[in-house]
C-alpha cells in the first residue's frame, strides 16, 4: 500500500475558485442538528397524528437506525472510497471524501454540508416511500434513519476532536483512526464497527 498523505493542519486546501461554492463545502459541526432534529420531530408528530402505537413507533424507529448503519457502511466503502481512473473522477473523489483523508483535522469539513446532505436525505425519503406505502410506518422509520445519520455526524466530529474517557468510545475512535492513519481500505464503519465485522473489512485484533 502506498504511503498515506495526512496533514496535521487544522485547515485544508481551497477546493473551488468560486467563493460561494467554497463556502458551501464547509460547515460547522452543529449545523446538522438545527436542520435534522426538527425533521425527526415532524416525522414523530406525523406518526402519532396518524395514530401509530408506541410499540410500532419504537420498533420502526430502531429499524431506521439499523438501516442507517448499513447505509453508512455502504456509502463509505463503495461510494466515498470509489476513485475513478479519470482526472475528473479523481477530482470528484477528492471533493467528496479525499480532502477529509488528507486533512482529517479540518473541523469545517467533518460533517456533511447541507448542500449535499439535504438532497441525499430527500432522495432516501422518496426511496423509502416506495417501500412503506403506509405513511404511518414511513414517518417513524425515516425519523430513526435521520437520527442514525445525526449520531454518525456528531460521533465523526468527536472522534477527530475529543478525547474519550469511555472504554467503548475509545475502541470506536481507535477503529476510525486506524482507517485514517493505518489503512483506508479497512474500517469503513464510523458510528459502529458491526458491518466491518460481518463483511470482514475490519482490522485484525492485536495479539497479547
């Protein structure tokens, strides 16, 4: 495997000549909270307004979170780490994910900017609406899916900027740091290493 380039800078390179496009590529880590917590609240209100039972609400909410974890894994492994051979393809890859690997400490490029996350969220909503023709079930499922995304975004930021005390969180952070600083072809799960275990894409355990 070729040597990794990883900058210790707290900033990163300029990606766009246009000032407004450059601004859209950066975001404070708290912004997704202001956008998606209201979405979760509205989905929850719609679910109960359609007389969903509490049991079904939490079951579908949990299902949405689980589906997010596999979605996170698939997107990270097969979309964000897909690098086409063409120069324009490499450019697109760098904009979407390569810049984060080269400059992992840039706090303004650690969560997905709304310019990308909102269209993706809308796309997933309409995709799930094809599965859940009964909107009463769609609402809590999508709330769980969005909640899973928020947990992922907040955990991702914390892994790069927070020193955890919990043994569990230290292990989760170590998993992600190995992905950045040891081998980017392994350890695609960020909020959970579950799917890395299932698909055998994790890091080998250290022998004592």
